[in-house]
C-alpha cells in the first residue's frame, strides 16, 4: 500500500484580503440607503459642496444630512473639510473607483 498523503498538495486559490472585503462591505452598506445614494450622486456632479447645499439639493433637512454624511464618511465614501463654520464635502472618487474595479477583475 502506497501512502499518497505526502504527495498531495492543496489546490491554491485566492482569498481576498479580509480588510479589503470589509471595507467594500462598509461602502456598499453606506450606498444601500436611497438618500445616501442621492447624496453621492449629487457629489459626483461637482468637486465639493457644503452640507446645507447638499441638503437643499437632495431635499432633506440639514440635521438628516449630518446623520447620513457621518455614515458616508465612516465608510470613506466622502471626505470633509472645514472652512470657518462651514463643512465642505467631496466624494472620495479614488476609493469608489478602486472598490468597483475589484468587482470586474
């Protein structure tokens, strides 16, 4: 009887990096809400906008925008900078491009 156990090699397969998978899951969760998706679509049309401008264009209160922007920022989808008392928001285009590019590989 011949023992083939030591000649057997596991079949290699690629496992996505866990951190990358978790990051994409956060992005898709953030985009799963229709209001947040409208915010992202609005920001895709411009370089940056203030929170009050976005809220007005999307048709929500500033308080509700603040709630949604926090979730989008935590996922890395938007970036925020403060000038005086005004916060300006911009789409993190590189993150989204990389996220969607991994789906087509």
